[in-house]
C-alpha cells in the first residue's frame, strides 16, 4: 500500500494533475464504509469513502513533499480533500507561528465534527508549544463561529489536560458560548474528561450548577459511560441530574 500511495504528481501540482490525484483517491473508496459514514456525518460535502488510517497515511506522505502546492489546488469539494488539508498540518515540522497561520487559513473549511475532531487530535505540535497555542485557542473560543469554538475545545481536550492548565480549562468551561449543538457537545465532552482526570476539581462545577442544564446532563451521561468511573461515583452523579 505504501508504494501505491507514493504518487509521482505530488511534487508538481497543477489543476490537471490535481484532478488525477482525485481520480486516484476515488480508487481507494470503501463503499460499505462510505454508506456507514454518510449516516454518521451530517455533511454537505460529498464523500468518497476512505477510512481514516489510510487518509492519515496519504497526508503524512504529502506532508513530506510539495504540501503547499497540494493546499493551493485543493478544491475542498470532497470531505476527504478537506480532511487531507487538515491532517497534513499535523505532520509538518515547521515554525509553530507559521503553522498557526496555516491553521487560520484552514479553519473556514472546518464545517463538521469529524474533520474538526480528527484534525485536532493530529495536531500534536500543540503539546510542545502550549503557551503560544493556548493564546491562539482563546481567540478561537471568542469567535462567533461554532466550528472555531469546537476546534478550540477539542484542542484543549487533546493537548492541554495537565496540572498546569486544568484550572484555566475549568474556568473556560463555565463561560457562556453560543447555543449550538456541536459547541455544547464539545463542552460536555471536555468537562467529562476533566472529571475523569481531575474529579475533585471538576465535581464542583456540577455540584454548583455552573453549566446550562443540557450540557450539565450530557456531561453526567458521558462520565457515566466511562469504565474508569466507579459505580458509587456514577450513582452520586445521577443524583445531580437536572
């Protein structure tokens, strides 16, 4: 498979060979996965149906070649094209501020939870650049765009769940944000992970009703789904439901 993915056109991007690239992507389609994915992802972009590990392999390959050319000609028509754009950024060994600028240019194409969450998970450069990255995330959380906000929350979840940042994250969680399903879900998800890792600190948010009722109950539900939480704690959390 690796030999198949080492495409010669990747060094000399043009509109013509980008279309050739798309045709090669289409040969990697998994029809059953496409059908499953189309039900799971509410997405206006058409799906080819390529599994995430394969997209990650392609993105890693492209990141070592003329990735700027790929991004330039990326039409962002297919879901997979946009996913590849975002995934490539996670494999780049470049100046972090330059990476943030590239992320700023990517974010307008971030319009569904799957691209959002997978790309965030892949951006491991944030672990080594936490201070600069944190300031950038705070700007995302101040946005009126729900996908920018979710991007910020999922970055915190993946790369900032530490003793250094937990108190700041708990304060961020309780601030008001736009009422959007995928923002609310991200807050509940982040809060549940905070509880799993820092239960004594996080339980105060639930006991003091610092979240809106929907997020509060969804957080408890997510915590109760975890196998890391004891039955005793789950039973207590159940008494806190609104």
